C-alpha cells in the first residue's frame, strides 16, 4: 500500500507533503471561493522521504488526534 504524509508546523500550517510514488495533490479551501482549488507543487517522492517524515514514531489513529484550542 502506498503512503502519503502531510506535515504541519507548530501553528497547523501545511509545510510538506511526501508520497511513496508520484501523485497529484490538490488542496481545496472553500473559504477562498475564487481560488478554491490549487495544486501542491513541491511533493517529495520516495519511500525514503516518507520514512524520514514518519521518523520511527508510533502511528496513532485519526480518532486520537489532540484538539488545539
């Protein structure tokens, strides 16, 4: 199974996307009606890039994400 990682900074901004293989990534933001969809153009590709992002950390479940206030 192929993997994609989305890395955010400490403020929650998306800063990097990595994938095992080439993929097209589109960001959809309904808050910007005239520029709602744009393509992420700096994708890092390769299993090594994904492994580096994962960094050996345990992988949690989407239902266990800490909510920021």
